[in-house]
């Protein structure tokens, strides 16, 4: 695999950051300076700042993101999630939750797990609580559940449950850009509040808004079994 992917999988940094390290001549592969995009094997001798690289311990964090925080690893963007979390080692967000939304986001240095969760072929459930700007009827529930035409495609069937006159829960198995907001807009409604409360078997119900916790090994093992 390429050196960028290997170091990212090992939990060192993003693939983009690896390119910067190569430019700064910090990486040596089998006694020679690493080149951009170089292909490597795990059996190669790879040194970073003179130290042999090895897989870092995997970290799994559940963060209850408040509105206003941007799910990006780009530190140059204001209110980015990396600075907000302020964790001591390299982690990145698994997927996105738009700036205006709140709720559960997973943070990890496990690139392989993240790719499996985000695979477009997967049907991993994500659950949200949504408040819209006016009351809705049963035809709205049926229409949303059966799929909505947005972004040139029909969304997958999903599960909807009424909570209040203008509040519902929705379980999706895909993650199109601003999907819930676009779906509700197609029926003439606007989202007032959107909160993600579950990703597969991981819940946010015991995490205060703006706080985070480590995900225990039992929960992660179960998640890995599901993917």
C-alpha cells in the first residue's frame, strides 16, 4: 500500500500530513528518503525521525458534538472538531455531522474500522431525533419512509417514528450530504433541530452535550462483529 495509507492505518496522522512529512524528509524507507506516493510493505524498515514505526494503540471516542462545530480534521478551519476535542494524540472524525446539527460523532485513529463503517455498500444504522418547523401528518411519515428524491437519487427506505406533533425519530442506512434536511425540505418542511443519538450499537444518551468518553472494548468488539 502507499506510505500515506500505512501511516494513517497505524494511527500516526492523516494521509495529507504524511505528504508534508515526506516533503520535510522525515521518513526513511529501507535506508532511503521516502518519495511522495511511495508504495511500501509492512515488512519494510520505515523510520520516522529516526524511529521505527509501529502500529499505535487504537483509540475510540464517542463525542456529543454541539452545534457550530465543523466535522473536519483541517486545523486551519475555525471551530474544527479536532481543536474542540483537544485530544492528546491523532484522531479523526468517522464521517460527518453538519455544522448546524448536534449529537454523536465517533473519533478514532483506526482507519480500517472507519472505512468499513463509511462504506457506501454498508447498511449500518444511524438514528436521529428531528424537530421541524410545523406539525406533520401520516402522509409525511409514509413518504419519508419510502424514499425521497434528492441529489438525483432516491433515498433508501428508512424507519420513522412520531415523537411529538413536529418531532420524529428517523433511522437511516446511508449518509448523503445533509440528507435529512433535504428530505424534509422536499415535503415543504424546515429542520429546526437535528440530533444524532446512535451509530450502530453506540449511543449518546449518557454523554452531555459537548462532552466525550472512551468507548469500551466490549462495545467496539460488538461493533466490529456487525461490520
